């Protein structure tokens, strides 16, 4: 009987763990760094106050429209001055922070509420 490292369960687990660790280290980071997103956390509103979008520290957002609270919810990522949204229903969108207090998204302009 030929003996190889894969015939021993413990060795197979060690090798599999090493391979997974190497793959994880080689994969580029997909999530935004905390410093990218953290500077934009908080409430963003349109000038008329109709649409209010809260960017939460958890990487989730909650958007209210008029009297409808939580009209849209999902996750977001910030890279540099760009933001990408993935709504829980499958809708995707993006936007750009033109300065620390102004967000252009979906043809609208949002202002940071302080």
C-alpha cells in the first residue's frame, strides 16, 4: 500500500487549511477599509427633506421616502469618494461624494445632516 500525505486525515486537514489561508491572502480585499466608509456615516437628506438615507457603521443603509420609513434597505461599500449600494431586493446603484457634505446619487443631491 502506498502511503501519501492525503491518506492521513490530519495531514489532509493541515494541507487544506494552508491552501485556504494562501488563497485568502492572495485575494484582493473586496470590502472598503473602515476609514473610507466611516467618514460618511450618518444621515444624508435631499434639499426638500423628502428622501433621507442613513449610512450605518455596519455597512448597511436605511432609506426613508416621505412618510414611508425604511422604504429601502441594503448594504453599501465606499471606496475613495464612490459609494455602491445593493438593496435587499436586488436593486443596485452607485453615487459619488463630491465633498464631505454632498452626495450625488440616483440623479439626486443629498446633503449631510449634522
